[in-house]
């Protein structure tokens, strides 16, 4: 491993002394570190780099983490799929609304398409006013502007914007006169019975990349010329001076602002103005190339979500022989990216649990006639059959994850040693689930000891293996312990889960598989 700068390494120490274990935020300032900080000793041990520092502090870094590459914030061309219209000849990135709201994987696919290709279409969104807000709230928050929280794109008698007429609208981005600009736009079709009025998109990053390849000097002009974008009406006056093409410090395209209706008077030397207009005209011509223009029709119930810092959107003219009514709102990419990251994190967590069920879950369960996975799936099926609330179905399904070896404590209970699997499992699950799920898991062993004390005949119904583990786990509670247990938050739920636990030991009993429970688990994850 190459030598790493000591301040970088120490600044990223993951230990609880350096970072709050709940938030991951640093507990020190960079100048709190000593001036002569140095590595006193280091060694690679079991997949980690362990470091002893000159001030006596110890750090431990996973080697996989040290070797990882930074993917950035995903906003530049480096993380996008630049496209031309023909790339979508097989169809647009789209999903049905019911599938999108009901399946986290479908939602992740739609949001990934917006992030990577710049847009996606939801079909079958209820065609009622205000529903576009509900779409935005599936991944973020509505951005209120001078047009309001929501705006209606239809012919208005006294329009303050050409969008509210029936004329054709050339490819453009919205609100370039704002800083920050709304980074996402949603357009929900409530009605489209007019002749014409088709929607269009152009990948502005692709157009800018073509300009850079064909005319690099013009590209450079558009990245360094500050353009005054202005909007005025009776109640509003907005201005933002920004380049048509914005690049990051590495020269990668990061944002396009393109709206001829909003460009105010640019001032400068004659040579600078001539250079800008030559570059501007060339770029505008590229955006109008037929191969870059993706045209489609939004029908009733369709909702288009697109990246307003990248894609140029357009509309053909339409006749007023019918009605065309879109309702729109603005939102922001950071919320979409956040939601997508959480969905991916949840997917990774559920994949890890699924792997445990499919792997170690096939092993025997404490001498019973079922496997570990069969036992937990039977408990969940019993909870589902009892019409239990989702958090109890999840607790029933996951109550014995502490028996898995993998990332957990391991299964040594049958060797006469209490492995405290309920505590171990609850602690592991707390990474993703709240106490409504983890407390019944943590208390389900105590619930067995409690029931043996307070319910006549309960102990006699225990299986031979369960009787053995009862003794290892401390035996029945005394009356004082039972009374204290009954007062604990989550005790009643733990008792309920315990009853399903005892039922879930029937060889060959049919149950749904783990995948059946993924949407339920995902809905409960924090």
C-alpha cells in the first residue's frame, strides 16, 4: 500500500473517539491534531490497517475502504449517460405508478434513470390536480418559486410566460435567472386532447460535448462568459449571471443554462461579444439537430421527471381544438440523490439478510426438524396469517438472526453456552430498523422465560430443544423478574413473537420465501 499523508489518514479515523457513532460526524477540528503528527507503527491485520500514532492514538481502517475510489457527487458528465434520440428507439425509461410506489427496486430504477439519463416517465399517475406534488414527495420536496408551489401549463388569458400560450417552445432550461436554479422539474399531464403539443427533450450535456469536440474555442467561450439571465413581471424581478455551460475544476460539464427568452443584454468589448454570439449560435444550432431531439407525447396520467440543469425541454405548437393541461412543480436533485442512496443502502442491507437466509439459513435449527430459514419464515407466515402489523411480521421473520455466524455472534447455544443471540441480533438489526422491530427481537428469549412463569402449561408445550435452551438461557423467571419484564416497552410484542416462534417448527410447512417480505422490510427501514 502506498504511503498515505498522515493528516488525511488521521482526519478519516473512524473510531468512536474521533467520530460520533450515531451521526458519523467528526468530534475534532483539523487544528486539534498535533503539529508533528506521524505514524509510529502500522500493520495489516485481518483485512485492516492498524495504525499507532505518535500521540498515542490508535486507528483501524478497512483495507477495502482505503483502496476505494471517490465517485463524486454524480453531477458531472463523468457520471452520466450522454444520449441521442435513437438511444431510446426501444422505449423511454418509464414505470407504472403503482409499481413505482409499491416496489423499492422499481423506484430505485426510475430515480437512477433520472440521475444517469436525465429523465424518466411515470405512467398511470392519477390524473387529479395536486398529484404532481405527491410524485415529488416520493423522493424530495417541492421547490416554491414565483410561479407558486405548483404551476399549470395551459393557455392563459394574460400569460407572463410563453409557456402559458399555445405557441411552439424551443429547447430550453427553466428558471436560469435563479441561483440556485431548480434542478428538477416535474410535468404531470392532466389532459392532452389538443392537436399537437408533443413534448421534446435534448441532452444538453451531449450537445455541449459535441460543441467541445467540434469547436473547442467556442466551448471555452461559453464556459467563461457570464450571461445575464433576467425575469421580470409585475411582482417579480430576478437575475443570475451564469455561463451557458458550467464546468467543474476538472473541466467536466456540470450544468447547462439555455433559454433565449431569458437572456438579457450582455455587455462587453466588441471582440468578446462577437466571440460569444458566434459560440452561442453554434451551440444553439447543435441543440436543434434532429438526431438530438427526442420527441414524444405525454398522455393523461403521464408524469415526466427531468434534470433541469442538464436536459433542454421543448414543446410543439398545438391547436386549441382540444385541451392541453399539464401541472408542474420544481424539486431538487440532492433530495433525489439522497433518496436513491438510501434505497441502495437498504437494498444492500436486505441483500445481506437474504444471503444469510439462503446460506446459513439452510443449516439445522437447534436440533429441530426445520432449518434456520424455515423456522423464521414459518414464524413470519404465522404473523402474517394473524393479520399482524408490519413491524411484528418483520420481528417474527428476523427474530433469530443472532444465531447466524456470518457477521453475527454465532450459534453455540446447543453447546451449553448462552450466546445472547437475541441481544446480538437486535443490535445488528438496529442499523436499519427502529425499536418497534428490534425490541421484540431483543426480548423474545426473555419472553419465553416470562411465559414459563406466568402461563400454566406453557413450559410443558416446549419442544425438547426449546426446553434445553431455556435452561441454558437462565430458566423461568421468578415472580419479581416476571413483573419487571411485563413493564418493559415492547414486552407485549415480544410475547406475541414468542408464540409464533414456538409454532414455527413444522417440517415441510409451506411458507412464502424471503423475497416475499422484502417490500415490507424496506418500508420499515430507517
